[in-house]
């Protein structure tokens, strides 16, 4: 008789970044995203953070009251390719004043809105 495999079915928690000393520009990020209407999808603000070797799709999630969480999103689960992310960074015209932050492209926005039926 074969041995049963242990399956938990639990996915790891997404990495969240709390606004603290590690994210000193947090209030400015949120302010700029609130001024950029395409970044608000559902109840979350989306943007791209350019890393050293990779670009990340991020979102800010309202946690209640004045608490917001930065979340690194697995863009592949939303049908967004690495090329979609790279094109957003390349086509930016300086929308955000903070270095390394970019708005999502209309293409990514469309994919996210379809996903959330907005």
C-alpha cells in the first residue's frame, strides 16, 4: 500500500511591508497614488517598484482606520507578464517623483479591472 503524502494546502502569506523606517517615503507614495486615478482598482492602489534585478507589481491595501499595507503582488497570478511590467516602466514619462516607482500601464490596469470585474 502506498504511503499518503502530507498536503497542507496552505499557500505562504504574501510579503507585506509596514510603513516604518524601512519605507520612509510611505506617505508620499500614498499621496502620489491617490492623485493618479488609474492606480485605484477596487479598494487598492497599484504601482510598480523597480528593483535591482526585477520589477515588482505592488499594491497598497487599506487595513482599517489610517493603516495601509504595501503588498508585493504575484503578477503572474493575475495574467500579467514580466514583459507587461517592463513595458510600464519603459513607457513612463515621470508620473511619480519618487525614484524607482512607476504607474501601471493602461494594459495592466485593464487586466486588473477585468479580474475584479470593475
